[in-house]
């Protein structure tokens, strides 16, 4: 329950931070700063996701090779 309440408070704070005061009447107006941060962080996030996908692919190939090896040993017996 605490986590839910804290989550709602954090989301409300984030919405407050990005709302422009001239339109909403309140807020900090950080919308442009947030967009600049996301534009700068997007290539880094994409690279990390790609790296994780490569590691998952390599692990999958190793698992398949191990499964084929175990099948071949089971057929011999």
C-alpha cells in the first residue's frame, strides 16, 4: 500500500513539474527540458537495449546447442 501511495505522489510531482504555468496556472514548466533529456538519452537507451538483446541471443544459441548435444547423447544411450 505504501508503494502505491508513493507511486501516485511521484507521478503527481512529475506532472506538476512538466505543466507550463502560463497554460495550467501552476507547474514548473520543465516540458522542454524533459524533451531535451529524452532526446539525449534515447541513443544510450537504444544501445543498452541492443546490447541486452545481443546477450540474450547469444545465450539462446548456447542453450540450443546444449539441447542438441543432450539429445544426441540421449539417442546414443
